[in-house]
C-alpha cells in the first residue's frame, strides 16, 4: 500500500518535546493518521544516516502518515465494483433462466 508521508515539524528532544508529542498523539485522529518520529543529532561512526539514536538526539522530526490514501481507497472501490459486477452478472443469468422457464411454460 502506498503511504503518503508529510514532514510536519521539528521539536526539541527533551521533556517539553515529549509532553508536546504525548498531547499531539492524544488528540490525533487515529482512524486516519499516525505519527512517526525520527531523531536528529550527532551520529556515532557506523550508524544509520537516516536517523540517530534517541540518546544522541538533539531534536525529533515528526511526520504525519496517512493510513488511507487516495490510491488505496481507489483500489478498494475498484475491487468492490468488480464484486458487485459479478453478483449482478449472476443475478442476470438466473433471471434469464427463470425467463426462459416461464416462456417454456407458456408454450
């Protein structure tokens, strides 16, 4: 599933920043969004270039990830349309059988 990610803001990596993050998570619409965080600060040699460890962080980058994207929603609509078309085709075949049976009975 494709995920749309949007950089939101940078907060300090201290108790004030942690309080802010807790409040933000508390009021976030969890059905649609989730928060991801990446630590920023000095990296010891040999560690990942994408993020640093929490204990070395000077700040935290917060991202809002959407759980439902237009792409995934469109895919689900296409699947549901295919299921409905199959049910409609089946109903039409059954109706045609019933119609021919009624026509046969009239003769």
